[in-house]
C-alpha cells in the first residue's frame, strides 16, 4: 500500500527515498526513536525528495507512513523484525513488523523507488566460517535494483569478508568522496574501495548505468566526517573488550552482535547513539539529493 504522498510523487516522476523501520523499532531507544523518525524524514525532504518509510502493518506492506502509523512503529515494543523470509508469514497471518534492509530494499524496488537510505548494512559476521552467520541484506542487494546510501557496515562485523561477499554477488560499491570503506561509527574501517563518486549526479549516473546492465544495487558508502566519528581509540578498545567478554560468557552466533553493541553503547556512555543518529541523517539527506539527480536524468 502506497501512501497518497508517495503514490503522487511516483506517478508524477518526483524523487522518492525509501527508509527502513527496523532502525526506529529496534535500533533506537524509546522515546528518542519517535523524534528521530521525524528528523530522518525531514533530512530526506531537505535533500529534495519525498520520504517513504516502510513497514508491515496487519500483514500489509506500507510504503510511506502517516504520523499515526509512525507512532505505532515507534511505540510498540513487541513489533516483529521482518526480513524477506518473514514477509510471507506476516502477510498470511496479518502480523505487523518493522522492515530490515533486505525487506525494505525488496519492497522499495517493487514499488518503483530507486533510492534507499539506511544507517549501515548487515554483513558477514566474525567467525562466520564456524557459524555461517551472514546477513540476508547482501543477497537481497544482489537482486534489488536501487541505490543504497549507508555508512558501511558496523565494524564489529568482518568488514573485508563482507566486501568480498558483495563482490562475489556483483553488487556495485562506491565511496562517496572517498576510496576508504567506512566503519559505521568510524570513518575508516581499514578496507579500501576501488571506486568513488564525487557528487549526487555521479552516483545517479552509476546507478542508471547499472540498471541498464543487470539487476542489483549500487551501494554508496558515505562516511562520517572525521570530527563527527566516535573516537577510534575508544571504539577499538571497547569492541576488543566486548568480543572478549562475549567469548568468556559463551555468547555465540547471532547473539554476539547485540551483546557487543550493548557493551559498546554502555562503555561509550551513549556516544554511539548520537553518532548513529548523525550518520543516518547525513545518509538520508544525501539519498534525497541522489534521488533528485536520478529524477532529473530520467526527465
């Protein structure tokens, strides 16, 4: 179901940016998440585009939410987290849930939205050779044709392995004014990129060329400015301590990531939350600018 504003924008060729709802329901604490929802949509509008926050309500995918629907997503502590594999269950049983990167990308592309802004992608987890723990985001991006603006992947993941997997899946990855892949909370993950774009118009042109060649996403990796990142020394020290604590506690597989993120949040005294919000706002505004450039090229 398209909201009236999103439906009108798409029918008239105006730029639209998709936004995930898992960040709101599961990534940010209540009640801060509600204000952040408005701020992210405002950032998309500042970039010149119409925001389309996506969620599943009572079994129906909604592309673009009313204020009351955003209230529901942000206020319900029992809202499910829905990846692509979960969408059929939610639809058949009339369930509600927040969409992840994978399901948001699928629903956005199906609606004809060409640009998607998020915080960070899921990726290949550390010790994946033993656990086989790899985010569904990666394969979803290989099948969904849209631009995804992100701040890389959280550096608690195996960043080099994630980039190798994206290459194997033929997902195009470009840095925004950088050839260094960002590490979410920090500007530099330590991994290099082969390609970069200098402005929204170049990003839109790369996606237009990709769309003509084959299905699949273009990931635009947008790092935080160095003066806005989490202190890298604190970041590295806390992650090392958290991983050690997880090992000592016998935490394994999918439980490692939330354990480490919680440890990082507490040890940084909430600084990670502020960084998270900053990078999402920057990604949303850049996504709006890319959507404007894409619409202009199409027109």
